[in-house]
C-alpha cells in the first residue's frame, strides 16, 4: 500500500465524508479500489473496543454501500487475522 493513501483518506474524512464517500472520491481520482480499501481499513473510525472490531465495522459499512466489495473486504480483513464474517455482526 502506498504510505500516503491513509493520509488521503484522513483528509477526505476531515472534510466530513463517510468511508463509502471517501472510497468513491479516491476511485474518481484514479486510486485502485484495493489500495483505497487498504488505506481506509488502516485508519478505521474511532469508538470501537478494539482495532479489529473497528476494522470489521468499517468493512461492514463499506460492504453495505457496495455489496460487490464484500469478497475483497473479507480477504483484506482475513489477512489481518479478522474473520471475514465478522462484518456480518
């Protein structure tokens, strides 16, 4: 993952965009979906008990907005030791 992409996501978030809107903006700027998702999951929103739960919640929100991304999100979360079905809880 490009080390600057999490900063791009954070800047878009500071503008008040939701993760799904940030993804759309990042795609519009030519950032590949996988790299954008990696950046978004690297900086999940605060407020969860654990970082893994925050990533699963963020992934769930992205999958609800874009169901076709569920398999890719599952693989990205699984790479970090988070069961892909955690997004369904």
